[in-house]
C-alpha cells in the first residue's frame, strides 16, 4: 500500500488554503519555517490561526509582506529555488509548479516566458505557497495526489489592471483538461497560484478514491461565502494495490465503409496519441453487418483523435465517456539475450510480479535481423527475464 492524498475543494482552491490544510493535518509550522528559510528570501511573516467557517473549524494560513520587493522574473525565481539547500524532490516539484504558472501568465498576456511580467506571482507569498506545498507533500511522504472537480464562481475579479472575467485568463489556461463546474457563488474561487499548484501535483481529478483515511486537514480561505470557504485534505493508505487512472473512451458505429481502410484509420488514431484503438464486429439496424470503432486516450488528445475519426471514416457522430482503468504497476527490465538486448515489461502487484511481456517491436526487429522465428526470440527474452528476477 502507498500513501496518497485527496483534496476536496467545494469552494475552490488557493495557495494559502492548501497550506492551511497541510498544517491542520499535522505539518509542523516549525518544520515548514525551517525549510522555507533555505530559500534565503526575507520581508515576510508567516502566521496561522484557527478559524470557524460555517460548521467547520480549520486553519487559516497567512503570509504578511513586511518589505515589498521589485517584481522578480521567472529566471530570478528559478535561481532562488535552485540555489537553496532544499531537497531535490522539493526543488523539482516547486520548479514544475512555477513553470506551469509562468506559462499561464505568458499565455494570458500574449508574451514570451522571458518577457512576461510576474508581478502577481513573484512575491514572497506566492513563493511560500508553492514551495511550502512541496515541503508539506514531502513531509507526509505522499506518493500520489487526487483532487475533486473544481468550482468556478460568477461575476468579475478585481485586478490592478481593472476587472477581469471569472475565472481569470491565467486560471482558465491552467484549468485546461480539468473537470470544472459552475458554483452559485459570486467571487474568485480558484486563484492562479491555487490552480497552478493543484493541477501540477494532481494525478487525477475524480471522486474520493479508495482510501484508508489517517489524517484530515481543513484549510480556511479569505472569504465568507454563504457556503463555508474551506478546503479539505485527506491522507491515507491506498485502498487498492492497483494503479488507477481515468481515460476517455471514444466510439462510433460504422456500417457503410470500405473495410480495407480500417488498418489505416487505426494507425492514424494511434499516431494522434491514442492509448489503444480497435474495431469489433456487430449486427446493426436492418440486420446490416457493421463495426464499432473504439479508441482510448487521455483527455488532452481528444480533439486530435476526433479530427482523425471524422476525416478518415464515414461516421457522422461519436460517443465519448470517461472510464476508470485499474492496472498492474509497471516497470521495464532490459535483458541481455544471445540475440541482443530486449526490453521486457513487468506487471506487479504488492511487489509480486504477475506478468512478464517482452516488447513486441524489439523482438520482431531482432528476429528479422537474425533471420529467426519471432517466437524463438520472444521465448528467449521471457526466459532471461525470469532468470533475472528470480523465483
């Protein structure tokens, strides 16, 4: 079993809400401050207090700026993180989040990454929110993070440049591919910093996964909405030994197309980023023989795959739906055989190997090169793999 975390965001997410939840769940403030000192930035004071939001008691995390500094560039922020004595994992996670946030700001302003002004995200408060989250996840030894769908409020957002649409342009960029919904709450529910953090660290946006809950933390927000402005953070052991993810299934029925074209269609769909694509025979209306063309893909590849299907087939419409996969944990072992090196995929559960599968293309290439039957190369790779992993 592995340690996983789940963020429940009924009224949105911000950097200070995430840190409030982490502290409420047991992240010692002394440890957080000690690690943040490694950044060697000054001019801020961190404080926490227990507050009530509706029926909930949570931690409000606040960063007060005592000495404003000139806006830092994206490069300045990276240099601060890289020069620190923080752990490698904290540095890497922090840099990934800042890169995502900086790209969003650059897109929102129509500027390059090197020229975009980072006034709103270069201050000590944003740096502490981002690096502090990475410190907290490392402290709890979190392996994977999951999150609920994110709500969007209505109305406009006050900004130093005037009023912005809700969500802000940078937040909207960060939420691409993330399940969102309209909440009946006026105000900014998801901040750019909150969106950058949660979309960078989250493996999947979905309902609460199977979880043996050990700790719960509540982070309080700034607002007093009619709904309690809180974020809940759950930590526990995974309730399943399998890897899980959510993929998009796209399928369509076809009964009026030349069957010779299906091989080309499937190749194009796979080339567009699909995880898998296949057809199977069905009997359709008027007893006509037909096929169901099906593709599995990550959500971000949806438009590319739809373009292939509508361009290369005779269909007029498709069905799309999200489906959950449960998978063996996978790793690749390179084995040396008398014919050459061959990668072999291993499928594991609870540390026990359940499946051993040599890479087909590598075996085929060696079989052609050595003028051997494919099954001979395949069996040799399996035998060497079993010899390497032992009983």
